[in-house]
């Protein structure tokens, strides 16, 4: 901090908030602000403040001096008095012997002696600013004050998005809307889900006891507990063809989504494949979360209504399904915007640590840019205090999803071992 700043801060402490605006408007102080101080020096009205000014006294009245004004170390009051007297051409007459004491307490008693004292100590009339110069400086000060207020008003908008970030979000949202068929209207020519009767043997599935004649394709009850039971191999054989077609359809959507992103298309084909192999199922789950009904715990996909029970019937085990359901419940509870969903999908897709990725640094930079965009979006569109930890929560959800993905691969390999033709060629390529 320079001397001028030290002097400015020391003086402002003595002025109340109510008096400061009046002080700034009426005076030619060299300590109003850094910008106006510089202007005062250029016009010759004020000189650099003395580093020890707070310890020195006004040469006119003995009051506390705050800097050099018109070539003399004076207080604010004597500086203003001298400027007004000179610019207005005022003349005063001493009613006594022209030897009145000029002190802090008595300086207003005799203006004639006070003005004479100003001249005697060396205050110079030629250093007074003209009215035009003074007006210009006041306008400059007012403009700077307004700019300062505008900056203060913009503090809550520090997370506002740049044009590049807005463009990125627009690209991702368009790709998502174009290639995520939330109603599964184009899911045609697939193997029909069988209406199989499953003997649950009085097993409680997520706390809800189903009757032996319950059909998996008609289940629409909300799971309420945290205990999932495994189904028999016979049950999975009936569900696998339909599950394979459904999974393949979703994988195709993710591939199309990724291909819509220019940064993804610009990557080498080998890196594109590596990223898709690692992230496709994670992106699928984030897309699927947008159609998850938090109350019924059902994924409502148009004519398809899927529950976690379908995963159990297909052959997935509780060690995967229980945390998977918890993940969807938690993520849906956050009530994310569409832009936040697509940015999370992009963060999962552009993961530089996927096996086989070659351009680590470039992909890492892309992911960092997307993370910063997500952070700025949250800061700009969510109010405190609710959003204070939202960004950290989403990063934690991505890490949890990575763990779920690893377990999903193990489960898929297990199912494939049980039934060799359980997976389509695209699924085999993805999980190979």
C-alpha cells in the first residue's frame, strides 16, 4: 500500500457514513479516492500526502493535518476555507486589531485573520482549480462511485457464465434433447418383455412382499426398504433378451449424444472409443435419472415403466441394485436443471483416466472447462445457502457413479457367463 492509500484509509475512519458523501461532494480533498487523488495532483491543487501527516498539525489552525493543500500542510477545514475565499473573491475585515488567534476552536471567529494566516504560511492562490476543472473532477468522482456501486451489485453474479460457457451448455443440451428418447418412442423391433410368473418364496423385496403371481412387467409399486433379494437363474433367462435390447438402445443414444459434441468428434477415434467404453453406462444412468419418479421409485419411459425389481429379475445382485437405487434417489432429490444434467454427463464422458486414453492432457483440460462451467452455472442459478455445497455433491455423485459402473461391469460379465448370448454385439464390445 502506498503512502497515499495509507493516508486515505486513516482519514476515512474519522468520517461517519453520513458525512462522507457530503465531504466528497464539497471538497477538493486529495484523499477521497485513488482516482481523484491522482487528478488533484495533475491539476496542482494538492500535493502528495506526507507519510507522517496523521502526526502533524495544520499550519493555519493547529488542527490535525491530512495532507498538503495549495502547497501547505493543512487540515481539511482550512483547505476548503482558502479555496472558497479565493475562488469567490471574498474580502473580510477584522473587527479587532488584525491579530486574532487562529486555532482549531477559534478559527471561525475572524475570517479575515484566518485568511491572512493562510497567506502568511504560504498557501498559493495559483494552485486552486478552476470551476470547470473542479466540476470535471466531481463528475469523474461520481462516475467512479457509480462504477464502484455497480461492482458491488455484481458480487452475487460472480458465477455468471461466459459466452463460451453458454455455447458449451447449448451444445450439450441440444445433443441431449436430440438423442435421448425419454419416452422410448423409437424403441421398436425389440424382443418383447415376457410376462413371467416369478415365485418369490415369501421373500421381501425392498420391504414389499409380492405375491407369487406378480408379473415383472406390471410392477409399479414403490420400493420402500433397502433389502434386495436375488432371483433364480431361470427367471433371468426370460428377462435377458429384452434387457439386452433395451441396454443396446440406450447405448446407441449415448454414442449419438457424444458424436454431437465437437470436442469429442475432434479426438482421435481410439480415444473416442476408450471414453465411450468407460462412460456409456454412467451417462445412461444420468439420462435415466431425468425420468425417475421420486415418489413411486419408477423410471417412467413412456409406455415402459421400469422399477429396480426388473434389475433383480434380470439377474443383477443386491450389492449392485441397492446402491444404484440409492444413487438415483439422491440425485433426483437435488432437483437439477437440464443444463446440470448434461454437464455431468459431459464430465463423465471426458474422463482422462479411462483405460486406453492417449491424449490425457487435452481431455483433462476439456473436463476442467466443463467442471468450471458447471460450478459457474450453479453459482449463477441457485440461491444460497442451499447451493453452497451442490457442486461438491455432484462431484461426489460422479465418483459414486464410477464405483457403480465398475460393479455393473462385473455383474454383466457374470450374467454373460450364465448365458452366452445374453448380450448383443454392441454390449460385448462395450464391456470387453
